[in-house]
C-alpha cells in the first residue's frame, strides 16, 4: 500500500460511506438513548446528539472491524461505536465547561445554552449511557476497555488542569496529558475494532498502538489549529488553548529553542494571551523559530508509525481507507 495525500475531509467522507450501514445503526443506537431518556433530559439529548461531529473514532472502529476474514456482527459494532461516541461527547460537554468554550461544531455549547449545572449533569448521563451501550457485549473485555478509556480521559484532563500555565512543562508530561485526553479513546476504538475483526491478541495490541499514534497526531494537529496554523472553516474559536494558559507542543518547541530573555518574554505574553493583539505577537515569535513546522513534523512521524502497523492488516478496501485517513490527517484544516 502506498498512501497518497488527499483532503482529509474527502477521505473521511469516503471512509464513512464504506461503513455507512454500521454508522447508520450507530446513530440509531445513540438516538434511542436520547428518546428513551427521562423527561427533562430527552429533549436536551436529542438537541445535543443532533450536533454531529466527524465520527472519526467510530469510523476507524468500523473500518478495522471489517478488516478481518469474516464480516463482523453489525449490531455489536454499532453498540461499541455508540459507546465510544457517547464517551467522547460526554468529555466534550465537560471540556467546554472547563475551558469556557462558547461554540462547538458551529453551535452554542451545552453549558452556554442550558447553564453549567445542567450541562454537567447531562454530560454525566451521557457518560453513564456510554457504559450501558456495551454492558451486554459478549467480549467481556470490551466494557473494561471503555471504562479504562474513560478513566484515562479524566486523568488526562485533571493533569492538564494541574499543569495549566506551567511554563516549564516537560515533554514527558505533555505526552502523558495528550495520551489521556485524546489518544486513549482512539486507542480504545482501534482495539475494539481489532477484537471485532477477530484478530489475534498480538494484532489487537498493534491496533491499539496504531490508534494511539493516530490519536497523538490528531491532538498535535489540534494544537496547531488552535493557533490557526493550517486552519480553514474551524468550528471553534482560535486561541482557546492559549487564552486558557495551556502549554501545547508549538510552545514547547519554542521554549526548547529560545534563550533566557526570549523565554521570559514569551512567559509574559502567554500570561496576557487573552488581551487584544497578544496572540499575534506570540504567533510571530513561534513562526520565527519554526515551532509550528517542528510540531507538524512530529505529528507526521506518529502517522508514519500508524501507517507501518496498518501494513500488517489483510489487504482490502477497508485497509486502504485506514491508510488514506492516516496519510491525509496531517493536512486536515478543521
């Protein structure tokens, strides 16, 4: 397989089309959660679930699940995908509260629409339903995988809060944070896909590592997009991380390459990042040190490692779409 560059959104659309029936069943499972919820929650969930994201995690799970010798059980795949997507959505509702985000997926965020207290509880309910989606799963390790992913998401978010504004943040700590808050759930989706494909234990572990590399690359690209680097038609505000004092990879590269005076100057700018004109000054300095290019190269390295693992899969249309997704990820613009 020789991956070729293409627009990520186009590739993702092709991938979703290839597993359309399973994703459609996933949406039915998700909407059933909303429609069977108690009064006061149901209408809010219907509204929340209607704001569909890119479904990257469930698409990847479906693609991997179909890479095996035999077609997977579509109902099992749909419930696993619903679990992953609901867990992701619950984390976004809570993240938006923590970050003070006002726009998500082009619409007002849950806490801005319903108030923080209700949004927290809606997020909790969605998290509970994510677990329920796989409660009857015949592979008893799958509920554990989902639970472990939820644990890592929460730990990653707490670590991020604990280290907010920490100008001496280490690369190891940064990696641990993004492994928890982003890579863990994609790792889980890929592992579950491998289980449903009927892969042996070694290849299932490879699937998880592949998902982790993809997830880390995804978060690094997100870090870049927050600065507007490579962005187009963003469905969230720029400089959110910067304004919240989050030290992401471009800044880490800058701090590695600058002298003491530049370090002190950047620290002062980051502290005032929410002030008008300050983000632009930060951008100018990061561009001068080629911090964005270095961060993008690191993301590309993770994608290359994910691609190497995908080479181990049986050769079919589903594998080709996985390869295409990985090959195009570094150039996604939203």
